[in-house]
C-alpha cells in the first residue's frame, strides 16, 4: 500500500468514526461509546497527518507532535471541570479551534505571499482563506468572551451592553472586512496585500467581541453553540485551503451539529435566532411599581415528607440548582424511598433545564435513575393535574407560569413544565433570588406552593432521612 493510500484510509476511517461518534452521543446509553469513537477519530486524524508528512518526505514531525503534547496538556485539565462548568469549557474549546484555523490561514497566506505564488493564491483559495480567518478569529474572541460571561468573570458585564446604532456599526465593520477580502481575492499579491490581510484579522477579532457584548449571560449557552458552527465552518474553509477532505467533513459535521443544537435550544425557549443574537435579552427589568410585597410560605421537610407519603404520583422537576448542589445521588435515595412505598415517581425533563441540553438527563443517569422514569416535558404535562406533589429541585424559569400568561415577561411563550397544575407544589431553592432569566416566579406565591429553603443536596437528604425515619409502615 502506498503511503498516500494509507493516509486516505486513515482519514476515511477517522471520518466514519466522527460520524458514528455524533450518532452515538445522541443517546445516553451509547454516549460513552460516542466519546471514545470521537477520541479514536482524532487520534487517527493525527496519525494520518503524520503519515502524510512522511509520504511527502517532510521532516516537521516535531511540530505536530509538539502541538499534540501541548494540546493534550491543556485539554486534559479542561476535561476535569465540573459538569456545571461544561458550557464555558466548551466555549474555550471553540476559541482554540477558531484560533487554530485563523493562525493556519494567516501562516498560509504569508507563506504563499512570500513565495509570490500566484497559483497557490488562486481566487477560490483566497476566498476560502478570507472565510477561514474571518470566522476563525471572530470565533476566537467571541468564544473567549462567552466563556468569561458564563464563568461570571467579575470585569465582564453579564447584562447586554447596548448603544445606539449597534447593529449598524457591526454591519459596517463586517462590510469593511468583506470589502478588504474582495480586494484581496482580486489582487492577492498586491503590495498592500499583507496590510489588508492584517486589517481583516483585526476587524474579525473586534467583530467577535462586538457580536457578543449585546447578548446577555442568559443566552450564552445558545450563543456558544452558534459559535461552534462558526468554528466548524472555519475548519471547512481551512480544509479547502489545505485541500484536506477530513477537515472539510469534520468541519461540516461540527458546523451543522452546532447549528442544529442552537435551533433546538431556540425552539425550547420559544425564541428566534435573530432574537437571541440581536434581542439584548436579559437587560435589567423594570420592577412593577406599587405592588404589595408578596409572601412565600416556607415549610419543613418533616411535613413535606408526610404529604409525599400520602401521594400516589410525585413528579420531580429538576433544574439548574440540582446541578449546582450535585444533589442527584440524594435525589436517587429519595426516589428509592418513595418507590418502596409504592408511590409512582416521575422526573419531568424540560429541554433547557440546567445550562445545556441534556444536563438533567446526564446527572440523573449518573445517579442511575432508570431512563423510563425520565419523562419529556410534552408528555409529562398531560399528567401534571393528576400529580399529588410536584417537587421542584432548583428549577425556576422552566416552571414559571408567566411564560404562559404574562405577555410582558421576557420568557413569554417559552414552553414550561406545568408544575402549577399539581395538587401541591414543594419548591427547593436557597433564597428568594430569581433564576437565570432574572425574573420573579408567581408559582412560589400560589396557595398550593410551599418553599423548602436550603441547598438542594441538604434539603433532599433531609427529606430522605425523614421518609426513612418514618419508614417501616
Ligand atoms: P434557573 O431558572 O436558572 O433556576 C435555578 C434555580 O436554582 C435558581 O432560582 C436558584 O435559586 C436555585 N439554586 C441554585 N443553586 C442551588 C442550590 N445549591 N440548591 C438549591 N437551589 C439552588 O434554572 P432552570 O429552571 O433549570 O432554567 C434554566 C434556565 O437556563 C432557563 O432560563 C433556560 O432558558 C436557560 N438556558 C438553558 C439552556 C440549556 O441548554 N439548558 C441553554 C440556554 C439557556 P437560589 O439562588 O435561590 O438557590
């Protein structure tokens, strides 16, 4: 087998593994296999690249191996972050991906320019180069900023930063970058070529920041998945520049999966793409004036346990707070104790509960709660009026009835879990603070609702102890 055939074979198997990886990752039962096949695909891609260097008689192995070691040294600790920090970790990965594409594009342009290689800088290649650096560098700064917002870095404003004619200014900057790109395509070897190229790089870096500052922290998870698709498209462009089919397919997979994920998130929040990108969602809301101070009814875990004992259907609605408190194992204990008493227990899974799609499924799977008892929002809502108890564990926006009734609410139209239709509602949270969207929740003031204030892990543990203590009958 010739070296070139070997390279193509490695790339082919790698491509197939990338596709299988995505397929397998879409189901919790096969997700682990999906992760391993993704890792294997990446290893084969690196092996293929090394074989390609050997095939062309190149000697720059060390650069590739050095980058491999450096990348692994950064990637390994990143893989160890807690689940709640995965969105910002993912944003950092996209930032690195965008930076890599941008740097490769820059290196290629300056290499060919130095060689005065008009053939290598044919119009099609320069179009791909411009697309690569534009998308690559804007993904780099945009993703860094998104990661910072998600991590709640003190000096990065969480609220959308807006100013007059913002979209117009952005559009103009983009038009200038595009104009420079067209000039470069028509005249890649001009004396002003490197200057134009440098300007496009600077504008793309600035554009990444300007695109993200008007978007509030609440929309960051959607935004990072949009940036994911930009990074993927940038890799596709890089694939055309380097004439590498693996990069083209892997980039296309990355780009389209990012796009599909953002569409799923937008749908689940009943928002449009343009509303997420330009809607400045999450600006400080004006408090309604003159309203009386509403009161919460706090209750004890003891009486909550008593009510739950009498129930025949308990629906648990987990949210971001369960993830923060890492309460899933205590939730499993509670689930076991209730089931032991013959009570039906179901988990109501909202598609955007937590901070990433599938967040609740992953946590509950970790605690080995049977998948069959995890019920999607549309399906469980039909059962909510029959539920004796809705136990809300650190969820807020996803059970806020304002989404159904209050046209002025920023979450109006978002589908919610109908917890308010259950006979009795218990809600676990630490304080009276609002959730992600920064708005009050009428559900907590209903007659049928009782608050169990405290950390989710501690309160659920307490509930389980109360149920176990009174067990045996
Ligand atoms: P949420 O609205 O952010 O509410 C979480 C609640 O958990 C808070 O009210 C908080 O109240 C409580 N909490 C935090 N830490 C806790 C702890 N240790 N123990 C007990 N309670 C704790 O969460 P959600 O209902 O899951 O809704 C998700 C939100 O994220 C939605 O607005 C959704 O649109 C947005 N979002 C999600 C995704 C996604 O893919 N999942 C993507 C984009 C946006 P206290 O501070 O009082 O404890």
